[in-house]
C-alpha cells in the first residue's frame, strides 16, 4: 500500500475512534475545560497524531492506548464525584481575585495573573471599574465570574418588586415552508389562525415562509423566502381579553402584597372595575 494511502487510512481510523470516545466522554470536555481535561486533551491528541503518521506504532496499540486513557478518565471522574478532596487535587478549586472592590494580590500571584490580565477579564464582564466589583472568582476552567455590587447591578422587574408574566420557550411552527402542526397545537392554535397571522406579514401560504416562530404570548415572527420589504416584522399581541385578565390578576396580586390598607382597597376597587369592563367587552371579544 502506498505511504500516502496508508497514512490516510490510519488517520481516518484514529479520527473515527477519537470521535467515538469523545462522544462517550460527553460534553463536559468542551464546556468545562479544567486543568485535568487540558492534560487529557493533550495526551489524546498526541496519541492520535502518533497513530496517524508513525508507521512504527501498530494501529491496534494506538487504539488500545486511546481506550485505556478513556477508561482512566472515567475512573478519575468517578472518584472525583465521590471525593471532594480528590476533586480538589485533580481539578483544583476556585480562587477569589477581587473581594468587596479590593484586589487580592496574593491570590493573583498564586494563579500567575497580572493586573492587566485581571482588568481584561473584568472588562469582558462589563466591569470597567474595580470598585464596582463585589466579587471576582477565577473558576477551575479558567473563566472569571464577576458579581457587581448591588448598586451597580442592572435594574430588573424583580428588584423593583414588579410582577411580570413569565415567558416560555418559543416554538418553531414553520420551517422551510413546511408546517409543524404538532408544535402549533401545543400552544392551542390552529392552522387557520397561523395562516391569518402570516398573511398579515406578506405570506400567501405556508410555502412562502422559510421560518415562523411563535412565543407563549402569541407573537409570531415570520421570515419569508422573498425579503422584498424593509418593514419590521409585525409583532402580534395576545387577545385583549387575556391582557385585561392579566392586568386584573396583577392588581389583585399587588393588593395582597401591600400592607397599606388604603392602597390595598384602591387595588381591589380597580380590580372590580376592570372585572366589570371585561364582562361588558366579553361579547365583543369572542
């Protein structure tokens, strides 16, 4: 067999075996690349390269080495799951770099981080001033986790004590011109309703749509095969009756949360008025 063909066959076999073993080892090797995983990755790569191009090494010996290394990795991972001390030796432990806006220089030296390295990591987390940082931790996978001080954290409805409607996973209901009726019925909608929604956004039929996605509020995003308009996608809102009931529920929730009697009474009165409005409009909204 010619050398180039032999190398091709050995490379293909080594790659196939490595791919199978990588799938067996799982996604942790990609998502959480610790020091231990780094060493294992280098070893596996070195063995694979040797098997592929070194004709002096038997193919079976190289494959066995990869299999043995994978088994060894499983054993180490299992012991690490059972023993915190062993896991700390193999994978290391997180290191605090900044605490209460103050840099811990001794910890920087331990992990061989310069001041510039630290600032780069902080800027990647949108923390441009060290004084804004409550805590910065170097994780075992080399990433830096940053917690800003309370006054510097983004304002959210939760921090303001506001109740908001929960979002659920959006569903793709049309892909490549084909309707996925099962996904559509999961949200309780019909084909006729969806056809009306895509008609509003310029599609004549399902076959005109490359992708359509619906969220838990009933908003439909449509991407057509022919994008001949610069108009933004029309965002459809839930039915008015559902919106009004949601507002009424929020008012009753606010009434339960507040301890002020006058405010509580005001919330209940507004809720009752809204209930009356819903009853009056209900025949028109069917």
